[in-house]
């Protein structure tokens, strides 16, 4: 008996998993001893498309399985029973061992078929909910509190306490909201969970609903995640059919319904009060707090709002007990955290690690280090709200307190790795441009303050900066941080403040020397051809503006008036004859 | 949240506050001014501008005072160096996006951005100035009333909130995000085309800069050349406070008075824009006398008055009959003097005014059941009501500011039972809309009372301890047949039953009604039935519950209070009551008529018969407003001598022998009494257009002096002091204290205003339940007149249009009359939108355009009486009058509709 699973999450599909799937379908047609199914993202996005082969109880995980490789695997491994080692990622009898990882949230992603509820139940799904319904609300909350679970959306507030506040609000109607409006550039943890294990989120919401006394839930999912939405819809429909979502769940008096609300593309709607406004059909703009959502949230009813990852952890905590969870992690940060590794890293993808693991282990251990073996410069954590942690702090343990101390934040879990070719001023400018565009525009500091900061940063990257710019940036950044209405504005200056803190010399180089050390800022770089040129004409052919002239086997020259600084020549030259 | 007393210290001053106060509120109580751009009391707090930040001891971050609550022992600094610098940064940021030029801005001098920039030394030079962006800063398509310059907008969002929270509309919204965020309309359409804007102008009023402005006021004047004077809106009976800006002798603009306890800054389109009439070139400035050729000839005031005086003498010698119509538009002083002149100089009780054809059934009905004829509750009681019973009132059009307050309460959870044959903007807020057949109100009310008695929902305490005539009344109700009554209304029994239960069972239920109840020949019966229902359920005389007739005109309540009603002396005393008569004849030093005279409709009827010799009309336009227009014209033609005193040459003035130019509300001092019995001060804003012009009361006063009276009034205050003596319900009102005190009538024994009537005891002692026999349904369609035409009002226009139609912008929005018809009927008659049709009643016919709408039921039609182009009152008649109030059937008339 052979089982084949194809990872068809968005990352897999983007790499061509659908074609692999189709190819395999045609290959196995009519063979009843070979089954083919789909699964979510296992986290090794750099090797997609990935397929899993299970032959007589042994699992083989293959990467880079395009149509050709699929045929190869079919012929060589399935038919001739010869594993192809160069494509093999992992081999196991039961579970894959993911070195240095501990999978709680991602335990089912890439393992089960997310479109079949029975598979979720078969691996212990909805056990947590069953268990919760057998104990009192107070006991559920106490379990979550004891587990030490903190909000995985970014702020890291105690989930149990949040639930307790909502429970203590007296009202005949309460809501549970799952915040699946994952908007940080470079973050895709929530998407993978929703695509790979949607039931875990539903289970978490229902446990929360039972604990706080709510009977209705909303999943606010960004519309840019069509696959996640489709899988969620399917999961809810299946759970309803099974009587897990709906009335009198598992024979109890507890009833719970779940709706999906698709966002309309505004980043700020990930802010909880803006999100609720958006569900209500209003323009998504943050509201003043207090009153907090636990007192007056969606439609002015007490509301508990948690992020996808937080809710996905809850089922596991209930079935395995608070102790099992709080054993993991550091004193104040318990459990595991999923990170999305992106940027200039070798093994880009999703990892789930125990809190407290050193940053170095994540980037160099699991992540495999920097692409092309370049020099590691910094890691941007927490998206546009976060900050840059420099190479010198690579030993920082990954937990809420330690990361915050560096000036960055754990945030939702995006890690964008930067190498020596990244200009830190440009990175700051990129993120401020993002928050400026995505600011809802409500409060003065966020609307105008970010714009003014962006102008200064742009000025610096264009070589028009003046010495005072750094001080005015710091001053303005602190004002925006202190005085903005919501989290978006309050954290928007973090990329600026951390880059100035750790990479002030780069700012000074831009301003004083009119140089971009990393060679990124176009206005500040000039491409020149050195004597190392052998006249191969490759750069001449690559130049889109015909700025390079020179005869074969003779030194080439760049006409600076025509050069648009695209870097095509630099990337083409095999002899390192072009400098910038 | 339980309230606790907390003490905080702001700028060194200890302030005792409650724990739900914001720092802003606490500071205001100590008169410490904290700047604010996005904050206005009475709008939700958004905390977005960040200019109101303050420093709190022990906290590193500055906190916005508009949204931070005080805590015990909090120490706050509102003007520390850190705070002032933060504010400067905020202002510099805003100024960097503010592309306007203060040098040529209308708002300069009133603009908060300008003021704060000065206060905190912001120059707009700290940051790079933003570039003009046509999408963000460009103009929206034009409209005729409101100017919106987005280069001046600071995105505080107050206009959006005022639109949404005050008027419950969504004409404006934020669109786009980040730096591109701007205030716009749906699909960037013009305000006229977006279907939501009602041009109330409240967005202009709350705008802290000059971004939103009255189109016509732009460039006409600014501080310090303009002066602002607070007075009262001259339109409907709500009595909103207005702040009139004038330059020289012209009104530049009008804004809602934020300090008005009635309206708190809110206005409707009429109050915000309907003031072009004051400076209109069509104003009468010279008296006109009709010469022997029948032409009107200009003269001066004294000659005109002597002319009238001579005529009076001549008619007196011939024992002719005098009659006069006072005005609900004029001040209390004007009306008081008018009726005093009629009664004590001309010795006639033939004095009346248009209240006769609006709320006279309320006067008769409520007097006979409760003892006072007015709203039992102040407008502010709306905020405490659980269930509104609104019957015969199109209040979003006629009393917009009250309706908005009611809608706000409904949004908070109160129920609304709406009884109206036609759909109105209020329908969408109604818990139940009983769309009954026109004129079947009494059948509905009796059906409700029968259900209450059947189901035992009556308030026996109220009935036993505070009412009389209970057993007889219940016996009569028991005799009625529920099915017949419900069938007459055309409603579903289940609906009626549910509505009845909601009204009877809700804690604080209150009734609000208007012309739909009164303008019938059984109007008094309708009002009495309403009072009976309220008494039966105990929803009156206890806290915020009550029965509230919404008065139509700015001073119709006052005119009634002043005795400008046949048989009614000031303060609702009777001409035929000997003691009352004696007291006033002593006060006035003249004998008064002892018998009740003729009412308005009777005067007109007699005049048409040639039985009236002298008719003095002050500020009314009966040709358009009274039933059976053709007969009014005939009456005016047949009367020997007609004096019309008005601000315009109205349709009525055209038939006068002498026309006297009067001053408008903006040119006079005095008082108006609004619908809730609140007496408010009217202040002179500008001088009359001509020096020869006098206030209404002064004209009559001078005429009286010519006729031999010796009255001696130096100012309106002298008149008011006499009113206090003549009308005991006004005796507690000190005319010198309007600036700092609210006055309602009546006063209690301590001299304090009584806001709620009938608390503890009814004005007449025990309230009386009265059974009026259910009338035979009068509006039965016949083959020749198969449609029921309902006559009502538009939001944009007021009464006969003499004032609102002078404002170009308003006139552009609603420039012609329409009759509204249900598409089902229209299809049968082959009528399309905008077709010309002819409406024919047994009294006359008019031609106007037709509009199809689902708002009216099949078999019904709807039109308005604002337009002289199609005088709806040509269709009405006054052949039959209500026995008690002499009201004619003006609300519903049977007609036929024919396509032209």
C-alpha cells in the first residue's frame, strides 16, 4: 500500500504543486493500491513542491518535486523501490524529526489532509474541546492561565487573563473573534495554520467561546488568502455536519456558530478595534480604548479576540494539560512560537521553536545560515512594527522580554533576514513607507508624522540628508511612538529607532559621505569597471540602457550619464570587475 | 460603572470629580481651557487630533485629555513646557498638510487651527509642506449650498460624526488611507447627488477650520468685521438657538447655537440656510395704500396709520364689524399687543390666528381632558423614553431637530410605534409602522383602548386616584366592536394588538403627534382619544411620559398663550368668564367683549358673505394656508377694508387696502415660546431695511395711541412686564434674566419653571376621560373622487414658502410642487414620473407634476402646500368644521387625478 501526499498550501502551489498533483494523478490512474491526497505546508517552503510518500509504514519526504521529479520518483521509488537520495529531505517511521523544533501549532500542518475532518479527529482533534466541556468555565480559564500562553499576535498579553476579563463581563451576548488578518510583510504563519490545520483554530475558538460564555464567533481573514478561506469554509461545514459546531455540542448545553468575514485589504484592520469596526460594516479605523473589547467590543458586546496561532495552541493545551505546555519555554514566555523565516536565508519557511531558543539557533541552525554564504547583518523581527536586531546580538534568546529589550518585538513571528547587501536606511524607509500607506489616517501623528519621517528617510537615501536629520528623526519617531492612537502608529517608528540605534554609522555615511555602504541606494552609487575586466561583453549585453561600451577583449567603460543603476552589469560580471 | 468621587489636581487646582469624567471635563469645570480640534461635547470622542494632550505626573507619555479618565490623586499639567511643545508639533504636522492661505480665508478669526497656531507658536515651517494632490485636495462636484475646500481640511472627522450622530445620515465619510485619506462622499459624488445629504449645515457648524462653509457666505465678510448675535430660529416650533453673523446690515451666515439647551448647535436646512428673505430686495419697506384707481401707492408710516385710524372711526360710527388675525410667526409681545388692540380698542373678540387650522383641536381636546393645552413634557424627556408613539407627524420634515433626538434614543434601544398612512424617513426606525387608512386614527385609538381593557392592561392606580369619568368611559368602550374598528383602519389585528401591548407595557411610553391628528373635522375627538389612551395606560403625568403636540410654527404656542385665539384671553383665561374678563379689563383700563367672537374659518366665511367690515391681518398668508383658497380671496375682496401687515407683498397682501411693512425676526427684540412651553429671547441682529419701519407691536401700539389709547411702552420689556400680569402662567419669567436662566411656563409657587406638566395632580385637578362617539368614516372614495389626497410638508420648505423659497439654494433643491402617487395607481392611469396631472376635488382643481413613489399606499396621494404654483388648499373646504375647535378638514381631501 502506497500513500502519496502533496503539499498544496499556497507556498506549494506557488512552486507548482498543482502540476505535480496532476502529473501524479495521471501516473497512478487505475491503481487501487496507491492513494493520492493533499496536505498543508510542512514548513520547508524552500524545498516546495514537497510530497510525502508512505510505503509500508515508512514515510519519505521529498522536496523540489516538479513534474519531472514526480515521474522520476514514481518510476524509481514507487515502482522500483529505490529511494532517490538527492531529492529526499527526511525519512521516518512515525514522525519526522525536525531538529531543534517542537511542533505544537504546526503538528498537523503537512501531515493531515486539511479538507477531511476525520483525519483531524484521528490525530486527537477536538479532544481538547471535549475535555473543556467536561470541566467548568473557570477550570478552562485556569488551565489556559496556568499554561502561561501569551497572545501570539504581537503584544504577548496573557491569554487566560484576556479570557477572564471577557468572562467577567456580564452580557447575554458575547463574541469570539479569530484575528486572521495577517498583514506583516514576510509573515505567513497564520496562513499556513489555516491552510494546513483549520480545525485547530475552530477548536480553539470554541473552547474560548465556552470559557467566556459566547455562542458566536467570527474569523476575520484577509481576502488575499483565498485558499485559507476555502479550507475554513469547508472545515466549518464539515464540523457543522458532524455536530461539532452548532447546537448542543457533544451533548452539552453549549452552542456555538462560526462566521467568516473577509477583510478588504487594509493592514490596519489587523488592529483589534479596527477589525471589529470592519466586521460591523464600518470603515476599519481603530477606536479608543477603554472600553476594551472584553467590555465593549463587536456591536458593543463583550468580545474576546485572539490571533490564529494563539487559538491553535489552545486545543493542545486542553488535551495535554497546562503543565505540558508551561514546561516548555522560559520563565515568562512559555510554550512554542512559530516563525516565518524569509529574506536572505537559505532554508526559508516556517519553524516552530521553544521560547528561549537563541536567535542564532533559528537563523543558522534551523535556517541554515545566509544565502550564498554572505555576511549576516541583521534580522528584522515583528514586521513593520518591529525592529532590526544586529548580528552582534545574535545570541539573544527568543522570548518576549529579551527581544523587546533589543528594541524589536516578537510580534506575530516574521523574521526577515538581512545580509551585507542590505542597506539599513533603505530597510527603515521600506517599512515606514509601508506603515504610512497603511495608516488609517485617523490620528495626526500616524497620518502626518509617518509621512514626515518617510520624507526625511527618502531624503537621506537620496544623499540630500543633513546632520540634523538623525536627531529630528529620533525626536519625531519618539513623538509618533508616544502619541499615536493605536498600535500601528505607536510601533511604526521602531524600524527607524532600531536601525539608528545599531547602524548609526550607515546613516552618517549616507549623510556625510554621500555613500551607501551596502550599495543599495541608487542615488549614492556609481558603477565602475576596473582593470579586472577581460572584455567578455557580458555586461554590455546585459545593460538595458546601452550605457556600456567597449570592444571584445578590451576594457569596457560605463557612460554615467546613461546609467540607471539597475545593477544588471554588476550581477552579470563573473570577474568581479564592476564595483559600486 | 458605579460612580465614585475622586480628587485630582489640574494645574495646581484641586478638582472634585466623578470617576467617569475625562480630564477634559474636569478641566472645564475649573475653567481651565484645553485646546481641542477633534473633540466637541455632544459628539463621540475619537481622540485623533492629539492636541489636547496633557502631562500626568508619574507617566512618561502624554495622554489625550478628551479620552483619559481622571483617577484619584492624579496630578495633571495642561500647559507644561513638554505639553506645549507636543502641541506645537501636532500643529506643525497639521500645518504641513494645510494648503490654504489664512489671508483670504473666510474662517480667519474664528478658525481654531489659526488660534492654536498663534497660542503655541506654530508657524508651519518646521516640516516640508505637502504638495497639492488633485485627488486628495481637489473639489467635489458642486452643490448649491455648501462649499467644501479640502485644502483646508484637517481631517478631524467632526463633520462626519455630526452627519452621522446628529442627523443620522451618512453623506460624508473618510475614504482611502494613509496620507491619501480624505473626507468625501459616496463615489465622490456631489452632496446633491449622493442621496444622503439633507443640507442641514451641521457639518459646517462643527468644522474647526474654514473647510466647510456656507457657499453664499464666502467672501462676504469675516472677523472682526462681522458680529455674532444669538437669537431663535424663526421657522418651526422646536425653537432651535441660532447664532447670526451679520456685517453692516446684512446677514452673512447662520449657525446653530452650541449653547442652546434646545438644539445644542443642531439646525435643519431651513435654520441653516433659509435666511435670504431677510435681506431680500422684495421686502416691503414703505407702507402702501390702495388709491382710488385700485393701485398701491407708497406712503409713509404715520400717514398710513392715520388713514387706518380714520377708517376705524368710520366703521365704528357705522357699527361695523371688526376682525383680526394675529400671527404665529410674530413675537409674544406682538401678539399680546395685537389681541389687546382688537379687544380693548376695537372691542371685538373676532381675533384668531392660524393655530385654528393647526392645533386648535389640541387646545380644546387637551384643555377638556387635562387642563393645559401644550406638550406635557420638555423635549429633553425624549432621552428617557422607552417607547415612542408617534401619530400623524412627519417629524423628520417638520420638526427635524426633535426627530433626530428621538432617533438617537431609538438607536439606544427605545421602541417606536409609528402611525402614519404614508412611509416617512422615520419608518426605517419604527419597531412597528401602522400604515392605517388616512383619517382612521380614532378607530385605531379606540381599538387599542378596547384591547387594553380586554387584556386588563389599564393602570388602575392612575384611573382610580387621578381620573374621573372612568366607569362611563369604559362602559362606552365596551360597547364598541373591535373588528369593525380594525377593519376601518385597514390594519391587521395582530399588529394592532402587538402595538397596543408594546405601548401599554413599556416603562416610559410617550406620545408625539401633529397635524395628522388635528386637521380633521373630528380633530378634537382624535386628541381626546389620545389623551384617553395615555390616561388609561398611566402614560402621562408621571415622569417623562406624556402627550406631546408638536407645534408647527416658531411662536404658535406663544400666540395661543397670549390670547390670540377667539374667546381666549392671555394665559388661557376666558372672555366669557366674568372674573377673568373683569381682571383684564381693569388691567387694560377698557371694557372688553364679553361673548366669544368668530373663529378664523368663521371670520372668512362671514367675510365672504360680506358681513365683515374691517380685517386686520398681521403676518399671515391665508390665501395659501387656509382651506378653500378661492373662498379666502372672495372674503378678502368682499371685506370693506383690509389691512395686511407683513414683510412681503404676499398673495394675501395683494388684496389689501393698506399694507404695512413689518420687521422680520432678525430686526426685533422680544420673546418666542417654543413647542415645549419654553420662553426664549429673540434678539435684534440688524436694523430694518428702512428707517420708517417699526416692529409689529409698535405699529399697532401707535395705531392704538392714535385711536385714543394711553399705553406707554418704551420697549419690549414694558410689554413683557404687562404680559406677566395679564397671563399668570408667565408671571415667574423675568425678561432681564434670559441670558442665564431657562424659562418654561407655568411657574410653581416658588417661581421656578415647571418643565413637566401634571406631575402629582392634573392641571384641572382630576383628568377626565371623555368618550367622543366614533364618527362615520368621512373619507370614503367615490367613483368621481376615487383618491384620498394627503396634504403635508417637505423638509426643505416651510409653510407657504414665503421665506424658504427666497433662498436660491433651497429653491434649487425643491423648486416645484409634486403630487406623489403609488406606482400601482400610476400604471392604471398611465402616468409616468414628471407627467403633468390635474387634481380635482369638489372644491377646485390644481395642476402639478406627478412623482411615483412606494411611500404612499395605493388609493392615496400626497402633496404639499408650499407652492403658489399649485395651491393645495384650493382643493380643501371649510363647509364642515369641528364642533369644538372649528377646525376644517385640511389633512385629507377626496380627489380625482387626471393625466394632462
